[in-house]
């Protein structure tokens, strides 16, 4: 699903125009960007949580040249699925 398709589905489900749905989606994404830049996480009840994780610096070796390089620390966004939603995806418990 791309952005235009998502906006169309939101507009129909919320009984709003596509312009209103697009504004809502853009405001939501903007809010989430602000929270993640502050290092905060966002949880969606029954769905999961998005959180910022710090990846430590590490040394890697180029296999062809055997040259060692230092990879600097960075921030990454991680998603953890809620147990409720996980059960809906895999009802057998596997």
C-alpha cells in the first residue's frame, strides 16, 4: 500500500475528504518524527510499539581487503509487536 492508497482508505473509513485525511496523516507523521527525535517511544494499544534504539559503535572488517573500519554509533527505529496482535497473526501459538 502506498501513501495515496492509505489516504484513500483513511478518508473512506473516517468519512472525511481525501484532503482532510492527508492532513491528518501528515500531522501524525510529523508528531511521530518529533517524538522520535527526542528519543521517545510510541505505543499503539493492541498493535505494538516503536522505539528509538542506540546502536553502539563497532569495528568491521572488509572481507576483500581485510581492512578494519570503525562504524560510528547511530540511532535506529525498532518495532516490537504486541502479544495480542502476535496471537492474531499466529493463532496456533507458533
